[in-house]
């Protein structure tokens, strides 16, 4: 089984570590944070939950970023002191990982890390198939749940695309139980859900942690169904090197491919505008 290194033991990093440990589909979760004592305390809390929640995943803490170099998957989360890895701080951490020779996929869990993903691809020359952003995945789950409430079902099969913080819901192809959502829900209610995305973004640490765990497991074990996450485009939709939310196929420690979902002409125009914005 695999080792996952989470850079940052802040709220997002700790939530992701807890979810990965509880699911017990990786061998070890390693919390890496300069605030070593706090990170060790959080790792201990997670381990102590093992007998109650019936998991025995090894959860450890380290203070040196280079301890992540040998991990199967690296998650860039949020430091206890300093918050999300982004900007110059984030670039410096990525440069350390590159210099250490790591070839692991990197999951960007912070809501403000889309620009850092693009820097990783454009400037640090990290291959696009190694870069995934998990924060918007939690937003997709929330939108599906809201649409499900309108139809009195648990969830709706729909796609959300775009570039943070601008997202587009593919209502034209959204469906549940073989019925199109547009045929069963009034247009003004769909508009209300679309407008609510501004309030739903960014999602909370626990939701992002769960979404991050889903993506990590997809990278390690593969998935039967695509999962929506940030990926780097290489010319599609007129965008090169842009981090865009799309349905992804994951497995073999990489992004295997992405799909351009069915969109109406208006939705496609909104997506292009969101990417360009």
C-alpha cells in the first residue's frame, strides 16, 4: 500500500489526513509541518481514533518538507502557521520537491492554489498528468446535493466546470433517474442554485478533506467513474497551462485523461469566459 505525504497540518491538511486514515486504503499518512509538535499532536489524535473507528492506518508527523519526497502521493494543503501554500511560499515548496527528484502526483487541496498549479506546470515544468486540484471537487458535491433537494432525490448527475472562482453548471445535460433536470425543476430555481455557488465557494476544510481523500484514492487505486477536479489544459478550449475544473479519469498515480462534458452553446461560452477571466 501507499504512503501519502500532506504538506501542512492546518485545518484542510488535518481533515484530509483523518479521512484517509479512516478509509484505510493507504498504508501511511504523513503530516509534514514546521510546527512539529502541533502536527504530532494531530497525528496522535487521528491514531487514537483508530480503535473506535476500526482502522489501523499509520499516521505520523514530520517537520522537514523533504520527508515528502519518497511518498506515493503528495498533498499541498495548509500550514499551521501561514495557511495555504501559495504564491512565493508555495513555489518554494514545489521547487524543493522537484529538486529532491520526486515523481509523485501532487494534489493541490487549497481553494486558492489554482495559480500555483499553473506555476508548477508553466515554470517548474511538472507534467500536467501529475497535477490535480481537489478543493472544487467539494463544491461539485454540494451543487449535486442542492439539485437533488429540488427533485427530492439524494443527488443529481451533473457537471460543474470552470476555473476558481468562476464556475458553470452544465444544467442542459443534468439528469436524475433518466429525467432531465431542466424538465422537472423551474428555471428560476436552477438560476438560484447557480447563484448560490458564490456563497458555497470555498468549501469548508472537512468537505475539502473528504474530496482530497477521494482524489488521492483515485490516483492510487483508480476509479470506475470520473471525478471532477482541477486539471491543466494543454490547448483545449483555447487554454494552455490553465487549471480548469473538469471530469477526470484517475489511476496509476496520474491523471489518465479528462472529458469535455456536454454543454449548451451558452454554457460553453460561459466556460470559455471563466477560463479567460
